[in-house]
C-alpha cells in the first residue's frame, strides 16, 4: 500500500448500499466496501496462496484501518475479489452467508437497472438495485440482509465493534 490517498468515503453499510445503487460502472473501492462488511475468505483450494480477509492485518493494519486512512489499493492488498462485476464472486458470498436463500435477479424496467431480490427464512426479503451490474445489485441485497441476522462465525470476517 502506498501513501497515495484514495477517498473510500463513508465506510458504513448504508453508504455502501447507496454507492452500489448509483455506480454506473466497475469500481474496485466498491468491491472493497462490500468485502469490508461481508468479506469471507474464499476456500483455500480455489487459490495457491493463503486468504487475506478484512480482519487480517496487512502492513500492520486491518482493511478498515487502511481504508479510514485513505491508503490507496487497500482492496488489492486484501485480495478482494471483483464482487460487483463477477456474479460468481457475489454468489460465493451469498452461499456462505445465506446457504438456503433464494435469489431473483432481473434487469430492465425501461432503463438498465439491475434488481436482486434475496429471500431468506431468517433474514427476510431484501431488494438490491444497481445501475452497474447484477452482481452489484446482489451485493446491495446481501449487505442489507447481513445486518438483519447475527454475523456468522467465519474466518476472516470483520468482527463487529
């Protein structure tokens, strides 16, 4: 991570959802915000190196600390997958958080608007919207659903304050 500043903006979940809704294209800082809140390490079998989740320290700082300091490339240093552009990556998070959830993913409505409806017995029904992609809409729904249930105990998950 270099000293070049990048503005990640408000690190809160509601701000991340708003940004997911209005973003019109790929933005690695959005991937970083999603990973910060619901980041789970991919199974190690998917890659040849150990996972780095948001709670692990890189250069002595957690992902949240690095983002708050405006450090450039935090999303790269923490090996954040392209969650808002790769539907497989966003579905991977969904399957770990909500293994029995159903998802209805649609695009249209007179404009290029992506909608993801996540329905889960524990978390309820949550609608994520995005101009950018279906994956970003699914990430928005996932962020909304994640605050309605206790956080699962997965390695790499950011601990709640």
